[in-house]
């Protein structure tokens, strides 16, 4: 800009010298003078600025010191980041509680379900009280109660007062047909149904699904608490590449507890070699295993096959998460039952669907497909393993319990009180009475409340909103389409 003004002044001065008309020359002369003057002033300030900057000492700035952070604030920022959103399957909490959403839960409803329950649990001011109606199979009731006591420790002071009943066996208890008339109205006198917690349910039942006892250990089968068992399984996955595993579909379990399992055993290779369905299936005789010290029932030893098969037991089976964790694609035989997390699994993402009516053929064709599409098969195996590792670790299990019980408590239309026949239980009182493997598993899964102080440990994940009718319809339609695509493999 400066140079342009100087050049303009010089050009105008030259034009003045060439002009013969006095009036026009005067205008040019004035313009030249002004242009040269402005240029000279700009040049002066330009060089003055350079000289001033060269000799002026560097400016320093002083700021008032920031107020020091408190220790708790620094811990909160480093140790307690914003909680993540819970996995999508948490949205089913809202669906499981829908029968009581508008009417609430009364004490009379709970008493109506006592005949179907193993125990009644009441929590008042953070303390747990239990009234036992009937003993459960093995230690299911003990480890279910143990898990709830650990929840009370982890979220000390944050579990509301509760009153609930729990069924510890397999068959769902709250059948819709018993409480809704054939025209789907609630006109019969038995509605509303009792709110019964259990380990599984199906589309024809209204049981409230809850994490099963084996998350804290299953001593009768030597299955460790889930946190320990999951760690062992994920570590075992790293020892043998998928392509180096046996190229068959593997299953091992008790074939005698369900006809479907007996049918599955027919998919073993024919003795005369006339048929091979790409499956290797083994009967688990628990009486023999007890005698032999469970030497042939280590779950980590069962991750040596490229494919793992899941099949229901008497109803659902706790084996599903152990099978998914193997990093091998799961071949999931049609199941009408669901536990609390399996509704978050998606066909052709977390598992291959297997049609129950054509099991052997479907297993063979899926293994053959995986042989010809190894990248896709490995990806499905990794997705299934990642699901249980990230969305079904013990933090998420406790979060599910936390949100389910909090949402349930909001529906209570009475103030819980300790029943006359109930006894107080605590982690100390339970471990004092036990010994051997039961006590070991309890101690291995025990939570101390100071481990999870709110200023140190991240809070629970954030519960997602309920499904809208459109979202739920779209989800179920997508799962159905993918399942049909998988069955065509």
C-alpha cells in the first residue's frame, strides 16, 4: 500500500510536467503532492515501528494464580469420568416392567406370587432381609442373594427400599394366558399378575428377568465367578489363532436334561463314516466328573474349535455367555427363551442362527460357509466375544441390577417393611456359615464398599430411554430378517 502511494505520487508529478493546460496541471500537481505526502508519512511510521520493536524490551504478563483444586475434585476428574450409556439391551428393563407401569405394584400382588417363589427379599435402609419359602436347586438361591448383597455394597446407600419375590428354577412362572382373557383384555379377575423375578422368560410369560446365580460362581460344576472365568476365557483366546483350531462345531453338555439335546447328539459323525455333519458333540456326565475331580470340564479347554454350538437345556442355559466368549462363531439353535442380556444379540453379527428342525444340515452348511468365508466367520466370533467382554462384564451386570431394582422400586405403592419370618442377611453372615468352594467363590466375588466410593469410582452407566413402539417393531423385524438370512446359508 505504501509503495503504491509513492509510485502514484511520482506518476502524477511526471504527468504534471507534461501538461500544457494550466488548470489541469494545477489539479495534477495537488494530487501528486498529497500522494507523495501520504506515502512519506506511511514510510516513516513503517520504519519507526521496526526500530521501536527492536529496542523495546519483551513484554511480560502476570496472571493471578488459579485456585488450587481440592483432592476430591482432582480425583473426580481423573478417576470418575462421565458415565457411558448402558448397552442397548438395558432398554428391555422398561419392557419387562410394563404390566405394572400404570397401576403400580401392591403388597397384595407380591403375596399372590408367594406360592411360585423360592424366597422373598426385602431391603430397608440398605439392609437385606429374606424369608425363605422353599429351597432351590443346589446353591442357586444362596448365590443369587449373595449377588444382591454385593450390589448393596457397590452402590452403598443408593439402593432404594425394596420388596420382591424370586423364583430360582428354570420354567417361567407368570404365564400371560393365566392373567389375560382370550380377547387380550384384562377383564378377568386375576389381572394384574404378580411381579416374580427369575432367570429367564419367553414371549408367553411375564417373569422379570434377572442375572443368574452363576455370575458369582457355580461350585457344583466348578465354574468360577464370572469376572474370573471371563478373564480366563479371553486370555485363552489369545493362545491359539482361529485358523489353527479344530475346523468343527463343538458342544459339550448334559444330553439327558432335554429332548432337544438328545436330538443334537444325532449330528455326530456316523459310526460307519457314511455321514459327517461337521459337528463334534460330547455328553457331560456330571456324576463321572465329580468322581474324576472335574478334570474334563474346564471351560477354557473348550475354546479349541472354530465353532461353538449353543442349545437350550430344560429351558434356557447359563452356558450361552461362556460359549460366546470363546472368540469362535456361535451356532445358536433356535430358542424361545431369553435371559436378561440375550435380547441384545443380533443374528449374523454376534452368532449364526441354526434351525431346530434341520439342525444337522444347518450346522454342516454353516461350517462349510465359514470355511469359504473365513473373514466373515472370524468377525462374527470376535463380535460375540467382544459383546460379553464389554457389554456383559461384571460392572454392566451390576448396572443392570441397579437400574432394574431402581425402576421396580418406583412402581411400589406401599412402604416396604420387614416380614415377621424374615431374617437379616449380610456378606459376613453368609460367609461365616459356608466353607469349601462355596465360601471361596463368595470371597472371590466379594465387594467391599470402600472400593466403590463415589469420589473415586465411576458411577453406573446411564439407562437408555424405553423403546418407542416404532423402534421396538423395527428391531424385532430386523432380527427376524437377519435370522431368516442366516438360515439360508
